[in-house]
C-alpha cells in the first residue's frame, strides 16, 4: 500500500498541477488503444488501417505529450512505483494462494513401454532430437506414424496393448497426446508425455522441459506418477482445451495452418459482428452465456481468465472444467477490456464438471486441442477426474507458478489485517489447494443473459 501511495504522491507532487493530467492521459491512451484495436479487428481496408493507427498512435501520443510538457519524470516515477506495487501485491497473494504441487507416487519401471511418434510434429522434433534412437536405447518400442499414410494413434495404442505393452507414450502434439491418453486411461496403464509438438501446453502444465524433449524419456528409468484428469467432448478426449466461436471457425480454414494471422484478420470482421458463424448458448450449471463470440473450455481452470488460452493451469487434478466466455459488443467494451483485463464485464469465468453448448445450427465448428472438428449440437463437455496415470521424470523443471491477478480490495484487507474471503467463495488459505478427489466450487454462478443485436455492415462502417 505504501508503494501505491508513493506512486500517487510522485504523480501529484512531482507533476504539480499536471499530476492528474499524467494519470488521466495514461488511462485515456490505454482506452483509446483498446478501441482502436477493436476497430482494426472488426473492419477491413481503410477502417482497419485507421484502427491500427489509433491503437499504435494513442500510446505514442501520450508519451510525446509527457515529453513535450516536461511531465515524463513524474510519469516514469509513478509507473515504476506502480509496477513495484503490483509485484509486491502479487507476492503477498502468492503466499496465500500458491497451490501445492500435484501428488506423485513411486511405481515400478515399465518393462514393455511403447512410444508412438509423429515425425512431422513440432517441425520435425522427433528427428532433430534423435528421439527414436534414444527411446530404443532405453528399451522402448517405437511406432512411427507414416506422414504420407497416417493412421489413428488410438488404434496403434490399442494394438500395442494387445501385443503386451505396459506403458504407452506419445512424442507429438497435444491432439495426438489426447487420443493415446484416452486408451491408456481406459486400460489403466501409465502414459508418457514427450513434448515434441509445437506448443505442448499439456507438457508445460505437467512441469516437463518443453525445450528438450529428450529429458522426458528419463521417466522410463527414474519416474514418478501423477493422477490427472482427462476431458471429454462428445466422446472425444482432450488434455487441454475445447474452443467454440470465432477461433473454432477460423481454424476450419485450409489457409490457417500456413497463414494464421492473415486468415484470422480476414474472418474476424464478420465473426465479431455476428454476420457469420453460429449463435451459441452455453450453459454451465446456473450460468448461461448468450451468444458469446468465443468460449474456451479447459481441462482444469487456468490461473487467469485469458480468452486466448495462453495462460497456465496450476493443477490438472482439481476435477473441474474451466470455462471462459467473451463477448465484446463495441469499442467502449473493448476500451474497458484494455483497462480492466480479465475483470472486464465482457469476460465471464466459471468452473464446473459439465458444459452444454447449444446453437442455432445442427453442426458447429469446434477446435479440440487445436484440431479442427465439426460436431453435432448440442455439444457436451465433461471431465473424468483422476483417470489418467501420467509417468513423468522424478527430476523435472516443474510447472512455472502463474501469479494471481491482483484484487486491491484483498490487498487493503491484508494491509489492515482484516479477515477476508475470496469473492468466489474460497478460503484464502485453501485457494488452489485441492486434493485429486476434491473439486472446486463453480465461480460466479450468476446467469449472464446477453443477446445484443449484431451491428449491420453500415453501422460497423459508421463506427
């Protein structure tokens, strides 16, 4: 709190009568940048160019104003103290909310492990790291998926079990990991994750070294087991996320794999304006999201409500799905999102054991662990708690702790030693500390009924 007060004093005293100008100009610049980014995403040609100029020009203009008016020392000092205040606040919250590590147990070394490898995953990581030779040296039988005649990894895993395998593993992306993980879970055998894909989010949250997939092979000789959850969407397994709405629509395009940014920019104006794509109704217990533009359902909740799914999951054994929905209805809400982040009204974050997604179409695009699918509606997402035995190296980097978002009301309570409970209903001492057999109660069980009429092309152009 002293750092916050110090930041305010530096701005007000250091800048004199222009102190409030420093604060207001900074906030306005951030809001205008958010609105400009929204216009850039929802328009094409001239509208997109003007929005991009606004998104870049607003913060640059604020910096120029600070420099020209001589307010930059106060601005830099205030921002530095504010950054220190945020770091201090997160440190205080970290002591209360840091989750315990997932429970591990020692097990016997597998005698007949089988590792399924995708040579094309991650731009050829299998060959680049010589994973075939290294795995075979450790006594592992390797099955290579033929890129020119690909087979179902799940079927390969089933055949390997029939031949006597007592451990299944995958060197590939998250989509392939999920298919083989489901077979391992169904037969109760341990599952080995070798991060040889592009992003490897599952491996990251398991605490594996994504930069060196060879280290994951240490689990064969010196490993421990984790019991983690496995997601299910209409009978198909997932280890990370299921996406609905704009992202799911975009990844259906054949051009997306080779030109992700260009493809997204081409489709976003129609998707965000409601002129393309399905109208979704998402039910999560008592919460209803009406016509969200994007929905992310994750195998265990993310530490922060990041609609792009770029965050981290503190646990993979809480027994609950994380759900993030977003609907931005104009430049004003985009500006609020830029200012408030995950606390903006356009973002809804809840948790549950089941998610039902209905639509005004018989079939809708769905992205399952990054794989583009089309599924019949309604689509049902569920979770199977603790069904997957994951074998990981005993010595591994460990999952990087994701710092909590700062709730300043909580910080004030801590500063004055006042009792506090999480607004989501969690005791601060227990937040994030969940045994594998327990589940986290749903967050924010308010019904969110939002169906704003989509702006017409003319209105979007006038904006």
